C-alpha cells in the first residue's frame, strides 16, 4: 500500500504509541500539507488508512454529530452577535 510506504518513517511515533498503549497516531510532514495516520487493528498491529478511507471516517463523524454542530453553531452565533 502506497500510504503505508510513505509513512513507514513513523518508527519513533509507533514506538511511543506501543509504550503508552495508543490506538491512534497522527503525524504530519514538515510543511504540514499531508497527514499520516496509523490505527491499531484488532491484531494489535498498525494499519495505515489511505486518503479515501480517512475521508469516509471524517464524513461519518460529521454526519453522526451534525445536530450537535448545528446547535454549537447557533449558540456561537448568539454569543458573538449579541455582544
């Protein structure tokens, strides 16, 4: 998998993740235009989702919490518009 090859340099992060029992690692490249993600799978190994998979996870998260985001947006509008 191309994504896995790109982010195999996450050795330090994986070592730390193993030490602290992390389930998720997020890292960006030096100019912060890409992100690398490693997720611990059910075999306790690191899995590297590709960009499409990450996009779907973000979409699912946004759809699951759409009502909460709408309420927060309304609250923030009221707070900042009525000052």
